[in-house]
């Protein structure tokens, strides 16, 4: 990858796929704040191997990696490393990607955009396909685990400009969906908004994007 930083905007309710070489970095930016992004990642040489939330939790003994820890595939190989996080650090690896059946169960009539459909379409645009929808890494998503084991869907805390940066541990294809969920209030109770993918040259420092809480502004 050349030394020029490149930005791909992920429109609200849609997804985009980018190819990464080992060592490349990609920053997922919440442009307007409180927008959840579903992150999927596949081995470039064999897309049947994908980032696995379950295997990552098992490998690390944590609900979400700490900085400089790696997400692993369903074959237990590192695929992405978390190298920077300017957000409040609240993310999720428990909840499945939304799909048509999810919206039907929530009482939505007719077609509704979903992260599962977005994934298939985005992969198709780079000439790939997957038979299954892996459980995503849900950046900026806030899920509370209650004492009785229940789960509560809460509004995201991310502010405009908050970002999460990953480094590719292998050649891979990363897909990010700007989650179209507008029934359950995970996206700040607002209409879904856009995200951005900043592709960084290999080993470039993960320079932080200015965000409201970085400047001392009141929230």
C-alpha cells in the first residue's frame, strides 16, 4: 500500500469491503457519533476462514481484546490486532449480526436493510462470497450483562470522530456495516449514520482522530 492515506465512507445502513495486506492498518471512524459498526474479517486466500468472536473470547479469556491483543479466526490464527481506540472503549462480541428474520421478529413489515445482507453484498463487490454470516465484532455497541444473566441493549457512547484502529495480522478482507438497526436503540436512538474506513500505510502510527472528549469539551 502506498504512503497516501485513503478514506472509504460506509454509508448509513450499508457496508463496504477493503483488502488488507499483513501489516496494513485500518481505522473505523464514527463520523457523527453513536453509530454501531459490524466488523467482519476473512482470510484473503480462503474466505471460509473468518474472524471468530467465540474463538477470540476463548483465546484471550476476555469479552473483548485489550490494546495490542489479537482477534483470531475459527482456525485460531491471529487475523486482526487492536492497536488504538479513541472511543470510550465499549464494544461487543456477543450479539449476532442483524438479518431479515431479526427485523421480522421485531415486528418490522416489509424489507429492512440488515448487516447480514450488507455483508453478502459487500463481499460480492470484491469477488468473494461466504456461505455463513460469522458473528461480528460490534464496534461502539453497548450491551449490558445483568446480574441475572439478561442482556440489555443500550445506546452507543461514541462521539463524532471516535475511532478504533486494527492492524492486519495476515492478508485479509475486512467488511464494515454501518448497522441499520433503528428498532432497538443501539444507535443512540437515532437514525443510522455513516462510518468511515481510513486505510493507513503499513506500520504508520495510529494517530488519533480529534474527538469531543479529547478536547475537554463538555458532553
